[in-house]
């Protein structure tokens, strides 16, 4: 089960620098000119989770395998992208394929790095990208709505339902609001199938100068206010610092960050925020061979959670032995949890919780 976040923004805001740091590679060419990222670059990164080390120590595991998240570096968008300007058509096609959007906004002044709009204004930049995405959605949806309305007048039940789904979304887009603000209750999956660009969840990443990495600046404060009004989230990072951190040995990173007044890496915060943005949770399997993290969507039932390990586990699911993370740690492992009565046997309707340690019983 793969989940991915598309990194988007105007040219020269730090998208590829962020991507390079995230993946600690040079797959994406970070250069000071528009469209230096021509093809979407894809990298998988481990999701930082301090619980893994604790579980591995208790379980005397030989190795640790974290879960991961995929990031896609997408070519810079400019005004007119919905009409094919710049690399617009390619940008829009690539972004349709991702599950969530990480919108990088330039929140730093630097006369040596050109800005495609000529000045620094992250709110304007956010609106440029959002407007192009809304225009593309509106063009796509209006055609489908017109066709569905014709069929609905003939009494076609599927078309009647489609019209009821699409009309409020079209109205929102026409009013200048993204599709995610007008999803009818309980219709999230139906809207997802429409493949609308503005129905995807968004995280704003404010790329600030090094001196503002710990506190943010006036530009990032503007983005915070916009995000709060939208019910969205922001993360403040300095892509320049993150590039340096990515090149350091693990043992030196914490000391380097502390010297800058940072408690953790901005990249770690971006990864965790992306994970939360997608509504994901983690469960664990622990044994002498390995301690491993597994990713599922919040609200997943036990058999479907088992399928992430192997489809046979779902087909032959009988039950799962379940221990909450806090109980596993407090009881110092599986045996202690059993003796303390903290291990439960759950059935097919159990909704797996974040941090559960699971052992599946199955028969194929």
C-alpha cells in the first residue's frame, strides 16, 4: 500500500532543494531557473518514529524496519498553467496522481535567486497555484456535469446521484473555493474518484532563511494565518539548512540542529505532517528477527490491516492478538502484557489503533 505527497509550488521556491534533502540524493536538479525539474522525481523516505527503537530494545530484535512515505517533486507551475502555459499540462497530469499536496512557499528574500513573479509574496504565490488548480478542476467538472444533467433529466439514477455530488463542488469552484471545501458528508470517496486537483489535502511548507528556521518570519506568519482560516497546517523549514543536515552523519545531526536552536529536523516535521495529512496510522510487529512499522489508513479493520503484510493474512484471518504500545512498554514485552491481562484477542470488526502491536492468527 503506497501513499505519496506531491511537492508543488512556483519555480525557484525551493521545491527541488527540499526534495533532495528529503531523499538525501541529487535526483532532482536544484538550479536557479524555472522548470529545472522536467520529469517528476520520486523518492521514498522513512517515517521517523522513536517508538521503533523502544520496541526493538524490548523485543531484542535483530533489525528495525520503519514504514515509508513517497514524495514526488513536480515541475514548477506558473500563471496560465491550466491553459497549458509553461509546463502546465504536465504539471496538472502529474499532480492528479498524488494523494496529497505539499505546497512549498518562498518566505525568504535573496536577490541572487530570481522569483518568477518579481517579488516575495507567499500568499499571492499560494493563490496563483490554487487558482490554476481550481480553473483546471472547473473546466473538467463542468463538462461532466453538463453531460450528467442531460442523462439525469431522462431519469438515469446514476446520473442523478452524480449531479447531486458535482453541483455543490462546481458552485464552490465558481465562487473561487477549492473542491475540498464543498465535499458532501460521506461522499469523500466518491469525490476522490473524480480526481479533482483541489480536493486533495494540502500542507503549506514555508521555506525561510536560515536565521528564521526556529521561529519563522513575517512571511511565514502570513501563511499561518491563511492556513488557520482554511483549517490547514503549516511547517516552517529552511531548505538550505535541511540540505546541510542531510549530508551529515546521523550521529552529528542532533548537535548541529541544537546549535541552530532547533529541536528536530524540519524534514522530520514535513514527513510526519505529510503522514498525518493522509490520515495514516502505524501499527507494529515485534519479534527477535525484526521490529517493523506498517502503514494503514485510520479506521482500517484488522483483516485489511493484515493484508498490508500479506494478502493471505486477510483471506485466512481468524483473529489478532493486540497490545497497546503503552502497555507493551510498561509490561516490558509480550509475555509481561499477557501476564498483566493487557493482551486482547480482537476479531474482524476491530479498528486497528495507532501504536498497536499485533500478531495475526490466520489459516489459508
